């Protein structure tokens, strides 16, 4: 063969081979694999189902919702039909119900292990009972626990018990899952020791991503307990991330407006990372009510497409008001019509409990019934409850009003170290307490609602307005339950005056010294209340309008009954009973009632 021809053939073959490699590389880069991510967050020990009101076919309907037995059933079904599945928990597994109070995380861990999570990030409430508790909880869990922005000192009990990230093989490729924990909130509102250091969330995420890239891992999921708005901002600060599965803000995503639920964004919410590539952001509301199902299609190591379903998990019990104003179970044709609506919407998921998980929960529920009579402390004297001062309760005229409501407010103040002032509406406190033993059942009868502690920053003038609003609500024929009881704040009330002039001589307590000084009109204070009044209900209009103007306050997600329990238990540990506040600390310095009859003031 002539040399020139030979060289031409070699060049031709080389070009063909080179082109073949280029095509192969191109196909490899654009190979599309789809993975499914199932996720929950902010369960807060809500292992059993709860109840919410929905509009179904335009009719107000009380619906059984959530429960980890049903969550487990949906996860098992979806995982069985897709091999390429991750099951993730975005933190705050605990704190919020009897199941935590009585079993200290054991019940939560057993349920989580039965479900089988691939990873969990550390939420702020995982630190509520300190480093030692968290270390023990992690030991109970089968799932790896992760957070990239938490460091612990050598010798601390948490050292080596969690990692910045975990690597999972899904759809034939490694995926890095990086944990992030909200830093400032955890330091301010929980109980990490001084041996625990929280770093900047974005900087820590960048460092973890760089470490994963050095290992050749290009698909990265952020498992964050950071809050929906924070997560959106975080997406644009870091390159190479693909998905953020978030928690902390208890955000409901997806369109549930036809059922009367307010949502804060699309499911999934799409953003761009620092490279300009797509990032899918999801969250799954709260209290085991929703399971998120996210489908992510990758083109190489970049997100090509995201879609999914937030499954609102329903039971089989539905109640509607009858013509007499009483709640009746929905039956017959009405139940069939209701069920048809549920069946037509993939976002509504009626499912039976997973048997194994239901048995675990039932076992703890049985123990809980026995433990409800466990003594948590003593009332050193009768603590009577009258909603409005000056009224007769149990034959006693309560000149300052309730004995127990200010103690409830004190418990909230003690449990929330950020609070300057605590305000509790009289109607949220249900009974008087008799001298003697107090049990868990006593506490949850006293405070029976599913309320949480909620922080709002207000100027002194706005705090005065809150009190005026609450009392005016009664004057206008509203419930006497709106009467405000406080701790850290005291004042005179003259109910004979007009709206705006009833509350005077307000004094605020210094948390360090315990001394009182005049409330500053232009001074900003942190007020802790319950989430019910924080939303402007029961006449607390200014709580709502302030948040409309300046932004929503902070829900601590601390259960209000459990906060009272913890306060009583701390008194018991110190050898003290629960007794009335001294007159110098009672919020009502004096009260002048109206002379009119029937106005409840």
C-alpha cells in the first residue's frame, strides 16, 4: 500500500473513532435517570393522626389527618414501585406531644426505624434537651444523621455521632446528601452546650459540596432544616446543588386553595443555583400531615426536570355540622360523594395505617394512658381561674382575676429565653387547679389545645394596643376568653373608660434583675403568646396587623401544654410547689369593673 493512502486511511479511522467517542461522551452526559425522593419534616412527635377543617365539595368538613402509620404505608407503597428512591427526614422529629414528653424520643425513634429513612438532618428542636439527649437519640436511630454546619469539640458526647453528609447510590450513581441546620435560631432558642459551634449555612454547604466534588460526586441533595424562604435564598448562593429538601418553617406547598388551605408556593418550587442550573425546593408542611413525593430527572449531573405531589394524608373519619349545629359523622351517599372527591385528586391520599408501625404506636399509646396519671409536681394551694377580674369563682371574689393564667404565662416566659413579656388569653386556660398533686393529665386538661408558643416583636405602644383590643373584644360582646393575662408585664385596668383608655401604668420586668420599670412606648420588646392569638384571633387584632406590616413572627413550635409541664417539673426538681404569684408580680395591679350588667366587664 502506498504511504499516502495508508496515512489517509489512518486519519479517516482516527476521525471516525474520535467522533464515536464524542457521541458516546455526549450520550453519557445527556443520559437521563429519574429518582424519587419521599420526605417529611417537623413531625414534632405527632405519631397519631390529628384533625383539620377542609372545604370538600364546598362543604366545611372536619377531617382526620396525618399519623405516622399512614405516612409509613404511603412510603412503603411508593418505594415498592420504584427502586431509585430516597426517603429523607428534614428535622424536628421530636418535641410537641405526649409521645415525646413521656417517652423521651424512644417512640419517635422506633417509628422512624420501622419506616427506614436514608438520612435525617438535625433540626433546632433536636437540641432542646441538650447534647446528651441528642446523642442518645442518634444512637437509637438506624438512619445516618447529618449536618454540615455544626462542629463539636473533642470529648463532647456528640463528637463522631453525625457527619456533614452521607453518600447513597441511586440509579447507578452516587448522590451526596448534605445536612444543614438553622444556626441562629438553634443557638437562641434551644439548648446546645458551649462545646457545639454553629457555622454559616451557605459557607458550610459550599465546603461540603467541594468535598463531594473532590470525590467525583456531581449529584447533590441538600437536606436542610432552614426554612422555606431561607432555602430559596440559599439555592442561589451555592453551585452544583440540585435539590433542597427543607424543614423548619412548616410550609405547605402545592395548590390546596380549593380545600380552604393557604399555601406559600409551588410544589416543587424552582430556583437556580450559583451556576445558573435548576434547583428543586420542597417542604412537607408539619405534624405528619403531608408526605412529599418529588421526582427528579437528571441529565448527567444536572437537573433536567422536577415534578411531584404533596400528599395530604387523610383518614376515614369525617364530620360535618348538622341542621341543629351539632357535629355528625358523614355517612351514606354524602360519604360516597366525599370519597369521590378524594379519589380524583392525587394530592389527597386516604390510606390505611401500616400494620407494623401502627402496632408500635398503639403500644406507646397504651402506656401513655397509664402514664397520664404520673405526678409532675404539686400545687401548693388552690389556684382558681376566673376569666375577668372581680368575678366570683367557687365562692371567692378574684379581685385580680385568674390565679392560674398568669402562672401559665410565667411558664411560657421561662421556657422562651427570648421573651421580654408573655401574654396568654384567659380562654386558653380551661380549669382551676386544686391544691395537691398535678399529673400530665392535669396539665393537658388545663391547656387542652394544640397551641404553640409564638414570638412577635412589638413596640410598647403596640403592646398597649394589644391589651386594649383584647378587652374591647369583650366589651363588644365577644368571648370573655380574650381577657389578657401576662407575665413580665403589669398594668391597671379601668373597664369604665372608653376603648384606648382602659389600660394604664404599664410596667415591664427586667429579666436579669426582676425589677420593674415603665414600658417604653418606642422600645421594641419580644412578646411570646400562643399561635392562636398571634394570628389575631379572639380580638387580638394588633398581633395580626403588626405582622402584616413588618413580617411574620416566629413560631417556636413549643407545645404550650408541654411548656407548662416542663416548668412544673423544673419547680419539682428544685423542691418547690406551684403557688400564686406574689401581688408584686401579678399582671393586674388593679381592676375597676363597669357598673353595667351584661357587658361581662
